[in-house]
C-alpha cells in the first residue's frame, strides 16, 4: 500500500471540497454526460477491484466490450446474495486492500446478518455535499449560527458517525455549524437542547422520524418550549406522510415545511443517495392533497419518499416491473431501482431491492403543469430550486400486506393515526396484519401503541378505526374497490407504550406481520 498516495488522496479531496462552491458541484451534471462518467467508473472498478473482476469473469464478460451506455445496461446487477456474500471483504476494495479505506461501518442487519462497509475520508466528503445542500438551500446555515444535534444511533451503525463527520466538514468549509452527538439518549438530547440551543440562531435535529417525534413529544411533556429554538429536521430511514411532517412542524412552531425539513434517502451500502429539497417537498405536499394525481405519477396508492439526486455522484437506473412497466410520460420510469457510485466498496448497478422510479426535472414540471400545479411559483425559497432529477422510493415490497387482492401499505395507516385528536393519543407506531376469526373470515387487524399516560377505551378504538378506514378509502383505490364494505373497517387494539410483544424498546420497529 502506498501510504503517500493515501495522504495525497485525502489532501486533494479535502481541498476540492473546501474550495469548490456548492453551485459548481450541482451544475456538473449539466456540463458533463453522467452516462459517460458512469462507464468510466465501471472501467476503473473492473480494472482494480478483485471481487468485481471475479464477478465479471464468472459471467463471461470482457470489460473491454463495455463501451456505450447500452453496453453498460446489459451488465448483470449486483446484489448482496450474488456479490457481497461471495468474496472476502478485502476483495471489494481497490487492489484488494482494506487499508485503502480508513473506516468500517455495519448495516442494520434487518434482512439478515449485518454487513460491513468500508470507506475512506474522501467518500464522506462526497456525501457531505448532500448535507451542504440541505444546510445551505433549506436552512440558510451559511448565515445563521447552527447547532446540529445528531440523534442517530452511534457505534458501528452508519447513521450517527457518518452524519457527525459530514456536519463537521461543513464547519471546516466555513459554515457556522457546531455539532454535538448525544445519539439516541433522549434525556441527553433534551438537556443539550435546553442548555445549548439558546446560544444559536437555529437547532437542527438529525435522526429517524419516529424517534424525533418521540423526542419532541417528550420535550413538550417536560415543559420544553420548542418554538424558541428555531428547530429544523434532517431525517432518514423511513417513509412518512405529509400529515406527519405538518404535525411535527406544528409542535415545534415551524413556519414553512418546505424549508424546515429534509429527509435523506440513504443506505449503509453507499451513504446518502439523494435528499429532499424545498422543491421536492413542495411537490410532495401537493401530491398528498391530490391522491389520484399521485397514483397516476407513482403507479401506487401510497406516497413514496421523493428526493432529488446528483447523477454525477450516485447514478440511478430502473428495471421495469412486469406489472408496472409503463411510463405515464417520457422521462418517468417505474420499477426496481439500481444505483452505481464510487465508495470504499464501489458498486456498479447495485440492486438494493427498493421499488420506486426516476423522473427527470423537466418531466416532473411538465407532469405537474398538466395537473394544474407550478411548484416553482409556489416556492418562496429560490435557493431550493435545483435542476436535478428526482428519484422516488417506496421501499421493499415485503412491508405490505394483501387483503382481498388489495395491497395495503403502512403509509396508508399512518395517515389515519395522524389526524387531529387521534395524534395526541398515539405514538405513531402500529402493527398491521391479516387475521382470521373463528369462522375463518379474514379481517384487517391494526395494533396501535398509545402515547404515555393515555388509556385505552372503546370510544378511542372506534375513533381510531373510523379514521384509518376514512384514509384507506381516500388514499387507496384498490382497497376502496376490492374489499367488500362489510370487511373494510379494521379491528383496532390499543396497547400501552413499550408493550413487549408488539412494541419492544430498543429495536427497529416493523409495521407489518404476516
């Protein structure tokens, strides 16, 4: 290993990050051809990464024959099963050397054994640009002293340490950002905010959506007046509704949801792939109010995460699903997402098993214009308008349940729990499943976690069931049309917070059971 080269990589990468304006970085995809750049990445990985060399050999592919984007699209996608589980860890790195990286993180292991991911300092700098885009475009953090409170889990898991590092790099670039990392210690988070936030013009909480809501609600119960701290949110890891965004915003006294929130589409595999922008949030808020327009655009009766991405940093493709292969407009494609990107473990056409699609910037604006909406006119924040493509993400299909042939999504149920009055009774966590009664008739069961100091009652159960039913029928046309009316009302059970069978503490919550 040439450690002098390692040092030069770090120095050059940091200099580029510090001295290249954000505007220049985000314009590169307009000046260069992203498809040509991704072929260059393929050729580099094929020449220098032993595991990928073996993978190509196994599939009898000569990398010299991959010259055009059409050639590139014929390459077999990578998955955990056909690639990451098949070779020694070192072989995924350039030259087969783990020492070419300086950090190791672990995936959550939600689908099996945890996977280790290696990266180098310069890989984090690429991702720091996503944070810079949010802090600059949404939070105006170049002009406001900002406390960044990292509420992701610390340790080997990717979220906490990665986020902390990226926020510190913004400070190095000149942003008046100060970082503290209490992790998921709720008591410490509240102490940090109470004691430190008064020293700053704004405070950014970074974490998983359900946990951040729990922090806000616990703070209110403890007398914290959130509105005095000018709270902003950066989130990752879970799809949430616009009702949820508005609810949390109301509780901290926000002014504009398009500027006060940003969700990341990120993975342990490759860092942050895309991020919400004021433009994408403005569009998503419109679509939340117009579910049939959303269904026409996305092809499903649920609202996905909608972000913009830089194709020079993470390059997306779509494999059309056989049941949902038709685009509604040119420039809009739906199916299984693939991405390619450089990293400590570079990935080429990697299938993370996420369903969704990609939409060009112009195609998005044209589609919305056809449906009577101009998001650029609606936005007051001109910084948040970037000519970048969109990617939408539903997540993995195994988180849905089928009922009378209708797919029911957790996102549909969430909206029912986020309506006025009900949202004060519940935490937002639930488990939905299809069960059978004694006569073997199927019914939709929804087990709901109550907020602290809230007791169950028959009136509450009926109110929750009615709200869920109303939103299911409004948002999910399959449910409204496929499920007989006598089977539509869910059977709701209300359980106390932390109930061990359905809502165990300290583990990632699952919203469905088969």
